[in-house]
C-alpha cells in the first residue's frame, strides 16, 4: 500500500522550474492523500491567481508523472486550486493533452525549451552557490579554473549542481571541470572567468529574490505563518 | 521633496496609477479576471509595512483626494508620472486609461506628467489616437504592455514591424520615453513572458528613444542586467524592487540593488512607487536612509552615495522628461559628468 509519506517523497522531486526548488518546500502542496485502494489526490496552490500558466502546467504535469509512477497508485488526480487557468490545466494534464493541446489556439509549442532555459539558469546559480565559499578562501579566482568536481568537498549544493548539469547532458562526472559554459559544456577560459562568475552571482540573486517574493505572496494569499524574514535564502 | 540628514531630494515618482478596479467597472463575463487581477495587486501591497495596508474595497477604487494626499502631502513626491493601463477586455472603462489619468491631472497643474500608451495591433487607428493623445495631453512618454490581450491576440513584441511604425511615430512626436512593462505578467503562454530581448533590439534601432524597463524584468533581473549594460538608452524602473523587497526582504533588496548598481549604474535607475500598490512615503524614507550593508556578503557591491540617491529619486527622471529642478536640489556638478 502506498503511504502519504511516499506520496510526499514523490512530490519532493517536483520542482518549480523557475525557482529551482521543490514544490513541497515552497509550500505549494496544499494537501495530498492516498486511499487504501491506491487513489491519489494532490491539491496544489500558487502565490497568485495569475502565476504564469506555463510554469503552473509543468508543475501539475510533473506532479502527475511523479505520483502516478508510484507502485500501488492506481489513479492520480492533481488539482491546481485558485488559478485562472486551473480548469484547463487540471483537465489537460488528466487527459495527457500536452501543453499545446491544453491551451488549444493559445500555445503552439510544448515547454521543453522553456524548461531547458531555466535549467541552464539553475546551473549558473548553482555555480555561484558552490564557488562562493571557495572564492572567500582563495586568494586568486583563477585557481578555480583548474578544479574538477572531484576536487570539491561533498555538499548538497554540489550534488544539486551535478544533477542539473546531468539533466542537461552537460559534463557532470568526477573528472568534469567545475566551471563550464552552461550552454555548450565547454570549460570556462581565463578570459571569460570574471564575467562568468559575475553572471552566476546575478542569476542566483535573481532566482532567490524571486523565490522570496513568491513566498511572501503565498503567505499573504493563504494567511500562512511567517517562518522568518529571510527563509529560503 | 524630501529632506534627510540635511540632504534635499527632489522626488519624481516614475510609476503611479489612478485606477478603478471596483465591481462597477468589471466587464460582464470577465469578472473572474477583473477580480483576480486586482486581488493579485492587493496581495503585493501585503509585502509593504503592515501599517500601510489598505482594505480591498479602498484598494479597488481610491479617491482623487487619497491619491493627492498619499503622493504629495505624505509621500514627498514633487512630480508624478501617471502610467496608463487599459485592460479593456476586463474593465469596462479600462483599468486606468490616459483619459482617466489626464482628467484628474488637469485639475492639479504642475503635479503630473501623463504618459499615454499604444498597441501596434490597433494599426492606423491606434496611430491616430497616439497623435491625438500627444497633442492633447503633451505626453513625453508611454507605457507599453507587450503581454496585453487584444481581440484574441495574447501579446506582441517591440520588434514586430507593426511596433516599429509606432516607435517611429514616437520619435517624431517627441514621445521619447518608452516604459515597457517587463515584470510579473501572464502571457504569452508558451514563452517566457519576461523575455527582454525585444527591448535590446529596439533600443539599438532607436537610439533617440529611452527605454525604461519597468520592474527591471523581475523575476529575470539577470537577463535585464546583461542587456541594459550594453545599451546606453536602457533604464531600470525600480517599482516593485523597492515596494516588494525593501521591507519584506531587506537582504535580497540589498543584493538586487547591488546587482543593478553594478550592471546598470546609478545614472540609469529611476525611482517609482507603483502607487497604489504601495504608497511612496515609506519607500522614499526607506531608500533615503538605506545603505548597502557592511558585511562580507555585500562587500563587492558598489555603494550608493547621497549623490546617487539624488539621481535615482529624481534627477535622472528630470533629465529624461525635461523637468525643471530647483537649484537647491541639483548636484554640485552636472549629472552627466558625475
């Protein structure tokens, strides 16, 4: 029998592609239940009525895939709540209609390109997370150029960076360079290093500041307890 | 004007609205969008200090007296730019049209500059209206929503050939300040609605125009920064950065300001309260008193000097809009040489 714990674990693998965080830690899972017979039902909520429907669709579709893949789950319902396009998205995902089929006439393509663009941003942001402590300790940023993944101490941030790189088909093995171009996977050159690190930092700030606003809006909308001024940072 | 620590600031609020989003203005059949829109705005207000929050019914439709008080009596604002937002698919008389803004502004000479708008999908009729609005209201700027609905079409780009006709017209008419909404939005559905690459191209092709990217492309600050740093005529509109982060997320506020100061620079950043989402008073007072934190985390960001604050509060916008600034509020040296 599938348990609620398993359901939550499955939902934990679903990320907001824009914020690069699990929907569970963002507070987007309003409820989730699974019956003895294996009927799973998950309610999702977002920070605003007008949150971008493309990202909303991806989260609902990914949640559907993650939950329905659980052994013992026979039926899956993912219900996005309080969103202007909730009916279209819920119905489209349940019918396996794809994004273009869900928004017939309003969208021409699927969302792979969008997802990939945001994964590349996540790689850049993750680069800053991993490099910042190194930069604080290193006298010369150029020393980073010679490092491979294996040279770094293990950390959750490093795992995450490697996972995002692997998802994009970029070098992610132990012998891969720490610094790569998120588009091509080529090692970063000495000339490109300062701009690369600066871009990585700006991208990280952008994603994290956005996450801060989204959390604040969700809190306003659902009158949630404020966990702390700078949670999630 | 605002005085803090013996320094005098001339304040141009680059982003204000005078809207009617009450139920009497909702289009039948589109009520859920009209309601959802204003409630979404109202939640943004919640990111400001609690004592500045309004009840929803006041927020839907505030009075002219409220606005005059909040901007000019309490809010330290000298001149306010009224930005228009039409949303005629959802609001019968529009959300806040050029006409609504202008009829109010006419009763308060010298306080407002009325910006107009255009939509390339309106074609020749739209060009006529633009010319008429400029002749009647003297608009030197316009506000563009590239993601706005229009007769079944859910968005456009500044690089569309139809848009270039309007940009040509703006150049001829002296509408030299193009405010582009690149911030929280919905459409187009299948692309990234915050994409700023169209501004990049238009700014290169129309060097005589200034492009003010409102809300700095939030949540894609990085894309905006990388673009703005290469285009001398692209500016950062700080509405939402201040209102949405300064109180609710002070550390992120400092980091975002640091990024903007680094990439865009204090000569190209413009204050805007986004009234009535947030009142200007706490934002003016907060920014005047604000300093980049002194800890290691912020050590490689540029500092914001008093002169920089003066530019952001009003001198930059005054330059773009040819607003006469009294001598006591100017910098000792010309802004361009600073």
